[in-house]
C-alpha cells in the first residue's frame, strides 16, 4: 500500500519516533511504500515530498523536531486548497494518509476524510489538550524540561530573596503548568482555566513572606488570563487557524507583583525550549505505540479515526470527536495543587 505521512502544527518531541514506528512496521509487515509530505499541509497543497524508507528513518528515534518539518498552513484558507490537496495525493498514488498533529491539523484531516480521503490521525501537542486521548506524546518531555527549570530557578530565587515567575506553554489548557508546578513545588500555579486576580496573588506572596519565607516561585501558563480584563490580543499576529501569538503574561505578572509587594521579582519565559530536543523515554515509548497503532488502523481499514491512549491501552476514536472540544485541566489536578497551597496563619491555626 502507498501511504503518505505529514506532521503539522507546532513541533513536538516524539514526532520522529512516530514516523519511524509507522515506516518500520509498514515495511516489515505489509511491504508498504511511504511518501513524506513536507511542512505539514503545505507539502500536500504544494506537492513538496520526500522519500520515506528504512534509510530515511535510521537513527531518528531520539531526535527532536521532525524530519518532515512542519508548518501551520491551513489548506481550507487557500483558493481551491482542499481540491489541490486531493489532487496531489492522487498524483503521488497515495492510498492512505497518516496525519500527525493537534486539533488544527486534524480539523483539516476531517475535512479531507469527509471528501473521501482515507485518513488516520495521530494526536500531537505538548499542550496535552486534545480530547479523545488521555495523553499526547511530547507532553512528558515538556513537563520534564519545565520541572527541571523550576528546580533551577528555585535555588537562585532562594539565594537572592526573589520572587521568580516561570512562564510555560499552554494556550487553552494549563496541563504543563499544573504538572510542572506541582512537580516543582511552585507556590502559585496559574492556568487558563482559572482567571486570576493580580492583587490576590500579591497578597498570597506577601502573606507567605510575612510568615518568614523570603522567596517564592510562581508558574504561569502563557494562556492564563487576568480576571475582569479583556486580553490585549488585537494587535498580535495570528496564524492561518486564527490563533494569536501568545507570551508575555510572565513579564506582566512579574512587574505587577514587584509593584504591589515591593519584593524583587523576575520572569523566566521557557518558550520553545519546552518543545525542542530529545524526547523522554516515556514519550519515545508512547510515540512508538501511537505509530504502530496508526499503521494498524490503516491496515484494518479504520479511517477517519485517531489513535488514542485510554488508561494504558492504545485504542482509537473518531477524528470528529477529537477536534470537537479542548481537554481542560480536570478538577482533580486543580484540587491537588490547592491542597498543597500554603494557608494563611489564621486558616492554619483554625484547622
Ligand atoms: O503547540 C502548541 C503550542 O505549544 C502553544 O502552547 C503555543 O502557544 C504555540 O504552540 C506556540 O507555537 P509557535 O511559536 O510555533 O507558533
């Protein structure tokens, strides 16, 4: 069978491990042939391809990024975009397409599937906010990097009597912030799901310092929002899926905390460091299982579906379900963070 593969949206540690698993199982067990479409949907739209054989996937398991490169190209925003994609898939003799991506990439997969293309989806986003699966590969790597950064920031904050704000990724959902914040022992964790009041955060920090602590760590997701304030997103650039470029909440927060508490406050923005580099062993394993799951779906003829992790089992869900809504941080995790938060002295003495 001739199978096309592409990687779309923001890159993610483990993409190469997925590609390798698909190609190896496809060739070893089904004598498949593969074609790689470069730079996400741009490659399909503009017919930019590369050969994908055993030689091409040699040594890529531990590599970050993606050998197919990526983009946020949205063919449905281009003139005759979907038709051009279908035409190029035919031109390359592609009988099935495996798309690795998050909700934007998979919304295009769904449009193609609805037009008769045999598509299988693999969930990808370090933000871990895709519905239908319990976990996306790349998330564990991002959390490990963020946690290590928080540990490092901890010792320098303590040495200098500072408040340090660590801004992590997480556009709609605060999974990276809540995991790394809990794992790194942050004093305050701010996520997009819970708009926050700056004065309240300043009071929390002041209260902590009044009780004898002389440093604090705040972890904030880039998409976290101030309560009662419309986000200043109008002047920001948007991508082809309409998402504004985020970032900056860490610096805003640091300036406000310093002004309201008088404590020296610095911000560290982790940004793309969380997305680059080699995947953890956990992510290599998950990515490999997703790759095997995807090629299995192709040969079972189960198209229009996305591989998914349910508990510890690989299964699949309709792509339509996966792109229908964002998977937000669940109350259980919010409760864990809340249970660990330092209480004011009155609260402690009355408990
Ligand atoms: O992949 C999702 C994400 O990591 C978001 O958290 C973030 O807003 C976005 O990517 C940034 O990606 P880029 O800088 O590549 O546009």
